[in-house]
C-alpha cells in the first residue's frame, strides 16, 4: 500500500509538471504562432520571428522594404562606386570632401595653365610680325585653324552647334564676325607698333569698363569698391602711357579701343551664352571670326598660307596655344571651380605676358609704368572678386 501510494503521488507530480509545461508552451505559441510548425520541421526562427525557410520565398520588393537594396560585393571593393558605403558616415563625408578638394585643385591648376597659354598671345603676335606675317594673314590663319579645332571639340562633347536655334546661331556668328573680329583686329594693329606688355595691360582695363557700361546702359549697381577700381584702372593707364612718353598715334587709339570693343562683346554675349552650351557656342563664334578675317584678308591681298618654316611654326603656335588650348582648358575649369573664381585666376594672364615680353622681347619699364601696371592689376582683382558682373563668353579673351 505504501509503495502504491508513493507511486500515485509521483504520478500526480509528474502530471502537474506536464500540465505546467504544456501551459508554458501554449503561452509561447500565442506569441509565436508558427513555432510548432518550425519545431516540427526542425527549422529555427530568425530574429524577426519568420521561418528561415519562408524567408527565401518573399519577393525582392518585400526584402528591400525590410533591409534596403543590397549593394553588390564589387561596389564594396577598393575602387568601387560605393566603396565608402560599408564604412561609417564620417568616413564617407571625409572621402567626399577629399574628392571635392581634389576637383578644386585640378580646376585651379587648369585655369592657371589656361591663363598662361592666353598670356603667350602677344608674344606670338610679335614673333609673327618678325617672321614676316601680316596682321590680316595672321588672324585669318589663327581663326580658321581654331574654328576647326573647336568644332571637333564640340562634336566630341556632343554639343553640336547645328542643333542651336536659328536666332542663336545668327547672334553668335554676329558676335564673332563683328565684336570678336573688331577687338582682335584692334589689338593686333596696336601690337604691331606698341610693346606687348603695354598692350596687354591696357587691354585689361576691360573689367572696369564692363562695370561702368553695365551701370550706364543696364542700370547695374556700382559699389564703392567698383568706383575705386575704375579710378585705379584709368590712373594706371595714364601712368603706363605717360611713363612710356608716347605721343598721339593710331596704335595707341587701337590699344584703347580694344578693351572698349571687348566690353560690348561681353555685355551682349553674356545673355546669349547663358542659354547655350559653351563649347558649341565658342565654335560658332570662332567660325564667325574666321569668316570675317578670311574676307578681310582677301580684300587686303593677304589671304595666303605661310611661306616659310618660321611662319608655319608661329602661325600654328598662335592658333593652337593661346587659342584652342587656352579656351579648351578654361572651359574645362568652369564646372570645377565656377566662372567667378576662373575669371579671378585669369588675371595671371597679363603677368605672364609682361614676364615673357621682358625676357624674350626685351621690353623695359619705367618706374611710373610699373606703378601703373600694379594699379591696373589691383583694379582687376577688385572687380573680379566682387562677383557682381558676369565675365561673358569665356572663349573671348583676346
């Protein structure tokens, strides 16, 4: 009897334990309804209480909604587009800042090289005259070669100028045939007689003239700094001319007319260039200038090819370095550092011209001329850094 009683008590305790275990399982089943099926199949649950077997049957859209679109492994390798995606946000921001910094440095170097190439124009002009080339012949050869090169560049960049509207095409051709041609002809006519360094410093009065003309014709605001820059520019020109002890000559008139014509070119061209691709528009402007100079050279009896190796070297040099290379590099720098900073850095051009003229051409300066040149350069920097005017078509820098 005693053993039978002990057995029944043990059975009751065992039954109670089984009941409590079943109740505990029921409570868990209420929280995880798929647990029995998973346990029966021997499959564990994942962290979201979804059977791992069922997880693979969900659509791609559902998986992306929960976890986001996965990145391919190749994008997480060195050199991949999203190689910083696996890192922390601070590392990604640092990497983006480094890329931006490199772009700015590259843009700065490119525009300085462009300004250096532009600075060789006056020296090439002097060398062309020494080699026996005429003004019209030199400019016709320069712009025909430059127009061909700019068209090739425009087509390579998919900026076909023929896709522009008829009115835009005619306006750009007129800018090249009238203003660009007039400015270049005046500058090279002055360059035949005057020193190269003097011509380029006088020509760089144009930023101040743009401010003055914008105020006079378009009622643009002029700050006190602009007024100081205007005064400094005109005083600098007076010191340059007076220090050189120049008498009245048509060369001096053409030298002063060059930045005036260029001012009109900028004011009229900036509105057109705002709505057209820069390289394609530059190709059309070059074409207009090439057509105009070809006609002028034909009327002057100078429409002929260079006749010596020296003339060919100078002619190709003036068409490639201060025209095609300078313009292309300037346009390449614009998306990296912007037009304002590019224009400001372009003030390196007259410095290059003066240095080359002193070293290669033997130009000399009096003390008053040095002061005048410094005044003009300071005025240019003041106007450019104000960023209250647009530099106009970037292709027309002489």
